[in-house]
């Protein structure tokens, strides 16, 4: 059996973050698409469609990203659990309040 090849490098900060999720993906291509998708979602693209992300990242087309989302064997629950575990680790037991605002309106925080 051939050992798996290392993932193709992207942006170092993103790579560092994504490494915490590496074992959630069965193969290197799925992991690379995970990184690519996150990079595209964090980009300044005005519309975050798969074709737009693929063009932005100079991928040949969006088929790899589409396959990753539709057919690649990874677990949404495993990703969600890992994300929650990482957040809990960073918080270190401190209480937190999360507010979700879906309006997209700009918020101004007043400091007194």
C-alpha cells in the first residue's frame, strides 16, 4: 500500500487551523477540498458560489468542490464536534454568550 501524499500547501494560517480537522477526512483530496472551500469562503468574493470559488483559487473547475460537498465520505457531525471541542478548549471553561444577527447590517460598538 502506498502511503498517502501530504496535502498541497495553501495559506499557512488556514493550514494550521485545518490541521485540527485532518483526521476527519478519509483521503488527502477531501482534505484539500475542505481547505479550498474554507479559503474561498474567507475570501473577499462578493458571491461565494462553487464556480466563483474555483475561479478565485485557479482550480480547473468546481467539480472537485461539488464532489466534496455531495459525495465525499466525511461526517458533518464529526466536523461540528471537532469545531465545538476546539472552541471549548480555547474558552477554557469560561462562560460565553453567542448572538446571531442574520441581517447583515453594519454594527457599531460604542465604547464608554
